[in-house]
């Protein structure tokens, strides 16, 4: 028995290490988002400062560990085996869930997952206890087994933090922008010293006086000294930090960057202090349980099914070496994790100041919210005095915005994000509430970007869709964590050691499979280097050259896809393969969405080149792009009747039709591929020949359409399949018109120009 449970502990430690890795991959966005998004320093400097903050926060974290021990259930009513089933279920479920979200590049909450996993596993074991006839003195129902008061307090704190963070993000950023404007480098004067003094004082107050109350070095004497001298200490910190910030400004040091670095350190420290319990708290509680049972329980003659775990109500005393080890692992994960970059990209893109590359589409809910928001703003404008509106508009003049090269937003917003998020998280820590750092930092960032007018009419619907998607993922986390942990805990308890062994093997299998799948996906994913240059380069000529290459790649991809799909659906229709036809329709929808996204990105590129050149060339670009979209629409009109016909089990396409259409089918596909090759190579020597081939095919399609129309009058028995065949002929005629227009537009766009030749990069 000793070997089995110590084996479980070893497995939990392995999962804790993995949990630290995937947890940091998910939560790195919380403290890196602002500094990286504003380009406040090099990535190495940002990582170093964050790593120091993580190490100190982890090494001094202890008070929050009680949440894992008795935050969600009453341990005095649970036996040793039941508690171990709960802890194993929580840890295994947590690692698997977080790894799935990281692989998808979606930020989720490690706090929410841990809390709801504890709640779900405890709830499942409690149900078993209540229905098993087990003697439970002093227990009348579920409320006596679960720590419902604390559970509701924690859950309310977590979800209330979403609204609070968003609200204060809007208010504080709006006031800050009124003070500094977008041209924040002009006329800082004494404002910057006061702003820096308030920021530094706020951070130190909540980190030293509130956020670190539970730290291992906080003795009663130190706490008493801080409480008795709070006012004087704060005043001294404010005076010193204000003078220091003003002095730094006087010697040409960017105070905002100093604040951002301090804020990054503080937020990383608050993250480690507040969230370390999410990664190792359950494992530490399990280790204490095993040691206590073998030291006290067995000596007193108890078994795993008779020894209650009331000692878990005692305060946690985690060894400093475990805390230091956790800090080291977190730093290593921060530096090496590739999944962290995917999560970071999502958060930065949703809060960037310019339009950029929108990662999300629009949704009906987002559209309704945008309309409601516009109505509210219009109503507010109607009752606001004209002079006030003029003054506010002058302070919010975005044409004066100062962004560093490649930055998603400016240093003022980054400072607000970090300082405000750090304060809210530290406050939650001081109240022993495991506030979600993901929720707080993400919603502060969204609130500040809204107040900063980053969500314009052209981007608001996409940003709000993204926010809804992320928040929806959070609620999905809560539900999935509760259900999954409950099921695993039930398996562990009912199947005994076999169930626990299955949990161990299954968790490891899922983690390995997820890692291999992500590695394969990452290998296959090709970075869009040209679009990175288009959206970030300050050189109009460089933007133009990459725009040419990107547009060529987009059109070639669409034409090749269209040729393959056209050929494939006709063959599938001939073979009555309804599954392939359904699949083709689904893939056409995906291709339309992809082409729409590419077109939007390339349109942003036109805004970054010479205006005269853009005016000259965009007509031909849009001609080609519009016809590429029409090609996909035509493919839908070809495939949909085929799918419905086949799905209804109507008579198949006759051999006569197949034999008659086959030569035209092949030549049409060859035209598509030939035009794609012309665009890909940039050699338009054969363009006239291909256009003539397409014109001839159109004439042949017209003749074939007349023949088929006469057949419809004569062959009534075959009318259904005859109509589908006629539709194929008519839409093939349209395809040829559209692809010839693509060729014509590309020839004007790529060849008839003095300033651009296709870069070799796309050849």
C-alpha cells in the first residue's frame, strides 16, 4: 500500500511539473502582453524582468495554498482514500484541459480550472458518500461536505473580477488619455512625475502591504510594523518615487518604460504568488496527506477508508525548497514555451491600436452589441455640451498617436494595463481570493483598448467577437473542469487502484498525443512572412513588393483549389459519393473565409504604399480578387445541386453525359492551372494563349448548353439529372468568364507597372 500511494505522489509531482509548464504557457500573456505589445524593451529584457518577478513571487508564496487543502470541501468528513481520489482527479484533469487550450492558442484561467476541478471532484465523491449509506455523524447533506460558503466566495470573486477589471480599465485609461493625449511625449512637464509616483506607490502598497501578507517571510512583527506605519511609509514612498520619476524624465529617461518594467515585475510576482497554488497546491496537499496518514493513521490502526483528513484544515507550511523549485521550473517554461507565443498573439491582436490582422470574424451577438454601443454613444453625444465634446475630441486626436515601430499600442496604455491589473490581483491575493490573473489582465486590456478608441467602427465587431470567444472559453473551462474532474474522481473511487492506474496512464497518453499533434501542426504551419512585412514595415516600396508577392500567392492558391475542387466534385457526382460532395461544400465555405481574410489583409497593405500607386493599381487588384471570390461562389452553385441530387438517391449522371463533358472538364482544369502558373511565375508570355483557350471553351459551353436545352424538351424521363447537367454547363461557362477576368486583372496589376516586379520569394 505504501508503494502504491507513494507512486501516486510521484505521478502527481510529474503532473505538477507539467502543470507548471502548461500553466505558465497559458498565463505568460498576463504579464508580458503590455510590455511586448508596446515594445517597451527588447524581448530579452522583458523576459529577464518577468523571470525575476516570477522567482520572487513563487519563492515567497505560501498563504494561498490553503485553497487546495480545504477551500472547496470539508476535509474532516472525508477519508484518506477519498481525498487522494479527489487530488489525483484534479491534477490529471487540470493538465489535460490547460494543454488543450494552449494548443488552440486561447487564454484560459488556471484559477478557474483548479477551483472547478476541486469542486467537481469533491461533489462527485460527496454524492457517492451520501448515497452509499456511509456513517456520517454531523452531516445532513451536501452543504456539510462541501465548503459552500468559501466556494461561492471564490467563484463570485473570480467572475466579479471580469466586470470590475473591464470597468476600471475603461475609466482609468480614459482619464489617463485625457491627461496625456496620444501625443504623450509632448508637454509632460510635472505630470509625468506625479503619474510615476502614483503608479510606483500603488504597486508597492499592494505588493508589500497587501499582496505579500501570506508570504513566508512575513512574520507577525513585520506585519504589525507595516500596519502601524502604513500612512507614513506610503507618503515617503510617494514623495521619493515622484522625485525620482521627475528626475529620470529630466535626464531624458522614458518614465513610461520604467513604469512598464516595474509593472511587469509586479504582475509577474503577483501571478506567481497568486497562481502557484493552481499548479502545485493540490500536489502539496496530496503529499501532506500521504505523509500524515503513514505517520499518524497507520500507527493508530486506521486504514485508508477509515482515517479522516481533518488535519488539512491546518494552515499550509510548504517547504521553501519546493517553492524555489517551482519558481525555477516556471522561469524555464516562460523562456522556452512556444505555445505561450500563440496565446500572447491572441491577446495583443484584440487590443492593438490599429486595424491590423483581425484573428476573429464577426458574430450576431457582436453586431448587436456594436449597434447598442453606438446608440449609447450617440445618445451621450446629444446631451453633451459642444465645448466639452470639442475639448475631449482634441485630447483624443488619434492622428497624433505615437507608436514605436511594430508596437500594437502605446506606452501610456501599457502602463495603465500593468499598474491596474497588478493592483487588482494583489488586492485579491490579500483577501485570500484566487482571482484569475487571466481574467483580470485580459479584461483590463480590453477595457483600456475600448476607452482608447482602438475599437473603431471597422474593427469593433471583430474585437468583440474575439472577446466573446475568449470569455466563452472561460465558461467552457469551468463546465469542462467540473464535469471531467467529477468523472475521473468517480472512476478513481469506484474502480480503486485500477481506476487510479487508468487515470495515470490515460493522462500521460493524452498529454503525449497532444504534444505530438501540436508539434506536427506547428511544423506544418508556414509563417506568413510577407504579411508580417506588409503590416509592420515603414518602407512603402518594401510593403509594395511584398504586397505583390502576397497577392500572387493568394490568387494562385485559390485557382489551384478551384481546379482541384471542380475536378473532384464532378468525379464524386459521377460515383454518387455524397460524403465527398458534402465535404467539398464545407471546404468551399472555409476557403471563402480564408480568401476574405487575405483580401482584408492585402487591403490594409494598400493603405501603406504610395497613394498614387495605390490609386493606379487597386482597381485591377479588386477586379482579380472579386472574380476569385466569384469563382468560389460558382463552385458552390455547381456542388450544391449535385449534393442534393445524390443525397436524394436520384438517377446518376449517365455515361453519355460523362463521356460528352470529359474533354471540356479536362481543358477547363488545364486553363485554371495554366493561369495559376502564369501568376506564380510572373511570366505573362502565354497569357493571351490561355485567354483564347478560355474564350473557345466558353463558346463550346454555349453550344453544349443549347444541345442540352433541346434534350430537356425531348427526354422527360431524365429531367432531374438533366437539369443538374445543364447547371454544370452553365456554371462552367461562368467559371471561364471569371478566371479570364482574373488573368486580365493580374496582367494589369503585375506587368503594366514600373515600380514593381514580382519578388523571387514567391516564385
